[in-house]
C-alpha cells in the first residue's frame, strides 16, 4: 500500500474501498471481503446509512481498530446538529473515533458545521477533518474563519474530469485530493473501452479499471473505488502493482472533459469558481 501524509501528519492509504449505494444489509459482508483482500481504508457517510455495517465488518474481521482507516461524512448543518450527528455516527460504528471526518457538501451553515468537526478533532473523536464537494472559493472562506486547515477535499475525479483547475489549488494549500467516482460510475464502461486505456492495460498485464485507478494514484490523488463484485474489488486493489510512465500519464490528459458526469453540485463546475 502507498500512503498520503495529511497536513497534520496522519497517514492515509492512497487506495480505499467506497461504500456509496451499498445496501446497509450487505455492507458488513462487502466490507469484510475488502478487508480480507487487504484494503485498510473504508469510506462511508451518514447519508449512506451503512456506518453500522462498516463497524460490524471491522469487528468480524478480527483486525484492530487502529489497523483500519475509516472515513465518514456529515449530512447535518450547523454546530449542534453536527456535534450530535458525530456522536451518533460513532455509536453506529462502535468506535470511539473516526480517522477522517468530512463535511459532505457545502451548506449555509458550513462554518458552524466545520467548528463541530474541529471540536471533534480536539476531543479525539477523529484524527483528521476535511471537506467534500467544496470548490476553492468555499475552501478559502472556510480557512479564513476556522483554526484547522482541512486535511482532505473529496471531489468527483476521474479520467473524464481530472480536476485540473482545483488540483493545483489543493496542492498549494497542502490539502489532499481524494477522488470519488474514480472509475466514472455510469461512464466507466466507456472509459475502459478507450483504445488508449486498453493498450496500456495490455502493456502492463492489467485491467482497464486498474489503469484508470493508477492514473489517479500516481498523481497523489486518493481513490476509493466501490464494487460489490469480489473479483473486481481484488483487481482494483492490485492497481498499485505497476507504474505508468510520465509520458503515458501526460497522454491521458487529453480525455479531460472538464465537467461532471452528474453535474452536481453546481458550485463545483469549473466556471463557478
């Protein structure tokens, strides 16, 4: 595994397992499979409704809590609601802390929401805090009104939207860039069928999905692919077994379409900041 050192010194695996749209009833089984394969970073969220399943999988795995990096995201707005929500999330997880807590998306009360995350950090309820779906202007405003610089911004990032506008900003501010939908969700099949991707897969004896993931992780972008297919979960984990050349990485830049496959949230459009 490769790791990213966050701006507060905490180490985070560069490749994790996502649980977006994983049914709560099957979360424990799927996360336990991922842990057996070797994943040590699991991404969940309050709105997913499956934090308890992640906690159950950890218990069933026999791994120590300190062996697994667990991220969750708040869906609340404002200080009190977020403070209570974090405690509820910890109870569902069955742990006294998260490794990373993110504000899931900007709201009117983001500054107060973030203050609750700062308090959770001070209290040891999380080892790092950050954001999701925040553009550079929103991050600037938050930094100006808070005491802790976000450690991570989790944003839609894949071959068709490489975030070439926001990525340099995150680097300059020592904020780790984390990709949701690293395989492009419903556009993934099209991406994997591109002749350039298939050619690289053949060269490296890899799958097209592995090439798409390695394209991100080699640029120090954390990726959290999600699959309910155990073979795909295992294959994604092996995407760190090869390195694309600088020229190959550069050639893939031409596929950037500079916009979302979902067009949500609007504030993330590259024309919005």
